C-alpha cells in the first residue's frame, strides 16, 4: 500500500505496464470511498486489484473527484458509472458537458493519438448528467468523510481544478504542478489546446496559498517539500516555453520543430534519470505534443 496519511493512499495504475506513470488517490472512511483521478479504462483491472489489496471494491466507491477530464485522468469514469450508478462525480463546469457527451473529447484525443486510442485509453463512456456535481472553484466538497477545498487551477487545461485536504495538508493538483516520476525531472505537461502561461502562474500561486505540506501529482505520487518543487516547475515551464517560442523562428515544418524539441527534452532528462524512467513520462505525455501546446499558445499571441 502506498500510504499518504490516515485514510489516504494511492494506487500505481501501471499504465502500459510501466510503474509510476499514472496514480489514483484513494480517500477511505467507513462506508465511503473517493477516487481522485481514476485514470483510463485500460487500467481498470489494475485499479480494481489495487482496491482489493486494501480490502475495498469498486462497488464501495461513492465519489470521484476529477482534476480534469483528459483521458489519462478521467477516461474510465463513464465505465465506472455504468456499473456503479450511485457514484457522484465532481468536475469543473467547463469539463462537465464533455463527460456527458464525450464525442468532442474523443475526437480531439484521436487527432493527438491517431490509431492509438484503444491501446492507450480504452473505452470512453458517457457519464449521466444527474451524477455530476459541477464545480466552478472556491467551493468545499464533502467526500468520504473529508472536506476538500476546491480551487480553479487552469493553465494545463481550461477546466482544471485542484483539491486540498486541510486535515492532512495534502493538495491533489492533477497536472498543475507538473509530472515528477521517482522524484526525477519536473516536466511541464503542455499538450494542446488549452495551454495558458499567465493562468498557470496564477494557479501555482493559488496552490501555494494553501500552504500544503505535500502535493499529490497524478504523474506520479506525493511530492514534498512543496515550495522547491513549485519553484522548479515554474522554472522548467519558463524554459520549455522559451525553447518553443525560439523554435518557431527556425526553418522546417512543425513536425521537424516538434521532433527537435522532443529530442532536447529527452537529452535533458537522460542526464538525470534512466531511459525507463524517461519513457514513463513519454507514455502519457509524448514530448512532441508538449511542443504543439506551447506553439499554439505563442501563435495565438502572435509570437
């Protein structure tokens, strides 16, 4: 068991057979169980087994707290609701319609991963509208015997929220504070279409204002101390954004620019970690897609 605090733990979903690529947080209390970012449908059996090892079942889940609706975080939600319709799903108001009708979400993801959707994510089923608790940010959410503060934290996605549990001091921040596998390189996940650097900076400030003792990253797991991590993430985001902005002035096609960027990121990461660890990052956040999100951001601003 990966314990976070009393009643809080997490399951490594072993995405594509790789450890420490995607994690789901569990919040357990007598008669109630909440999942924070339950992951893609391709990891459902791993999630089920992880619950069983803790004496829990999928039927015990009462709440799903989504930081955002990207398939690596939320793809299994509709499948879980089909089998367990009592579950309440907490999601930001911008993302909510795309859970009810995931056709646009699937189409967008299919453009990023052509021919790979089944292998990566599996089935994406609709979520009944009546099962949704729609958030704007600023609320408090009751789930599994705890009260979570909710903050609107866009930057990675326009519908991203983060959850803070004051009783444990843990902030569940999805992708807002980046990816860090095995305590390694802090990678800014910047896929299209919603990257917004100004909004992201404000989101980091909101998280820091909670004064959390620990951050839980969906990719992958708990991080502390918090302030140095956030500072490193902000520095890496600034650096990668500058690299992409500079690359837009370079010759070649976007495909060539994105591949050069991906190679630079790989080289930087390989100075600090093994090839296997680097691939754990790339499995859920391919590096050429990070270029695409930042390139879209700069082009929208005429840069």
